[in-house]
C-alpha cells in the first residue's frame, strides 16, 4: 500500500524538515547518537537519521508502516505499538 505521504507535496515538506534538522544537528554539542522516532509512519525521518549514522528506533501503531521500514533492511530498530 502506498500512502498519500508519497505524494510530491509531502516529499517536499519532508525535505524542508530534514534541512532544518541538518542545521539543528550540525553542531551536535550534546553528542546525540540515539534517536527515537515516535509515530514513525513509513520511516522517512528514521531513514534520514540512520543514514547520518544515528542509532534509530522507529515506533508506529500500524504494522504495515513498520513492515515497510523493515523491508529496507537498514538496521533501524522497529516496534509496533498500539
């Protein structure tokens, strides 16, 4: 199932959010290495942080969203939670 979040409008919003996160984490004085993505959806931010080298746990209430994240076999820890 492809969600509405795959539409160009939502992808552009995600890109802007990721640019903001890049600026925010650029300095990373706190030495953050672990990210908890609550309400991860299909994992766009989980993937973003994972590619940056963070240890990521993605939690979502929909099993199909978690299945999609796991299908990438990218080392992201996943939890289905209702």
